[in-house]
């Protein structure tokens, strides 16, 4: 098997606040191969977006990457200087479609100028060359080249999201992170954006990390899925395995809360309680206080267990005790 294009090992990102250390990402590991898509799902506040910002080293203060490795193309990018990372990796190697396209664009600059700025800064293009390339990027995401002269307020929400995607692809990065790319969009536009991402993945051969709380959305594109809870990945594996044979009680609860249009009628389930306080997480399994199958062993930190080839779960129910 070829070496993964991205290999995240035991990544820890903590926020050092007056109330204590918030362990937003705590020991996360996963791999991403070329041309592969990974979905990262979980409730709000589980650490999904912090993980995304960690991958491009843009964690806002008082947050810091406290440990672990991010291996991109065989090199640990956490050992790079900020200048080296900005020049070699950020946007050129790993780019990001930020959450909330409505606020991701500068209202006082045209669409063309904002895409061109990326090309001039990183590639050294002249303004003319950058605008020509920006026009091609807009066409690639289904927007008329005449929109180069438009301002963000002149575009619909769906068009703004396409522009943000075009900006993320401007330097032909092999890895693109899409953080909640359909937030605040209606269902029809959501489908259009997801179809666009699938088409670009196929045509450009890029690897995509899709972050969302919507498991049905992730199912449309992800080859693998990672379920996050309390700053940790608690289940990870091929999408088909995780969806059809969920093992962790949290994953079972999440999938049970999704209405289905096909198959037998069934009652929707719900998960009682609240997510853990990551400044003071419970000992052992972080889901234990809400888990219907918890027992005494859950007061100890569970190992990550491979329950079937490539399918891992962090739960004492499947560990040898």
C-alpha cells in the first residue's frame, strides 16, 4: 500500500484558559490516502473544527498544538517554522473551505481580487495572470467569469460557497478540508455543493476531509468516517462498515437519531445528557456518563480496538478484559 498523503498521530490541541486547560483535540490519529475522502462527524463542541484548524496551523489563541505529529507527504509539518509551513504547506498542500461562506469573504473587495490575491501571494503571479486564473477557477465551480467583478453582497449563499471552494483550489492542493460547507444553505443548494465536491474530487484527484454534524451529508462523499466525541475519535473505519455496523454506543445513538425514508418504520433514539466539559472531562471513557451500556471498567481510559479490518472503536465492550 502507498504511503498516506496525510498521517495524523496522537494530535493534541489545548486551549489554555483562566478556567483551566480545555483539551479540545486529545490524542487524535487518522490517515488519509491520495484521492480519498474522510468524513469527521460529531456533536457541536466535540473538537471537529479545532482539528481542522490544527491541520493548517491556524489554531486561534489561547489554543496551542500541545503534542503529536502531522505527517504530510512524509514530513512532520509541526517541525517546520511558520514561514516554511506557510510557503510549502498552507494552501499549496493543505487548503480549507472555512465554515460560513457568508462571512469568509471580504465585503470591500471583488471576488476576482480575493482569488487573485492567493495566486499573487503564493505563486508570484502578476495581477493580470492571477485574474485570468481566477476566472478559470470560477468556471470550474460553475460560476460565470463575469462575476470576477462582483462583490460578495451581490452573490447568493450558494454562489459565495462556490467562490470559497474556488479559492481553496486555487493552488491545486492535494488535500482540501471542508468545514461544514453547507451551513446556512437550503436543501437544494446543499445538494448542489455536495455534487460539486464529488465532481471536483473525481476530476482533480484531490483528497477531501469533510467536517459535519450531519451524518447523512457525510455518507454522500466519504470513503472513511471518524466519529468524534469529547475531543477524541471514538470510532473510525470505512464508511460502509461504520454506517451498517456501528459499534460504539455513541455512534449507535447518532445513527439511531436520523430519520429514514426506506426500510422498516422505527422509533428515533436520542442520547440523554450533555457533552463533557473538556476542561474537566470525566475519568476513563468520556461518553460513560451518558452511555446506556457503561460498567465499572469504563472509569478507565479505553483502548482503540480493531473490531474488523480497518474498523476501530474506542470502547471497553470490545477490548479483552
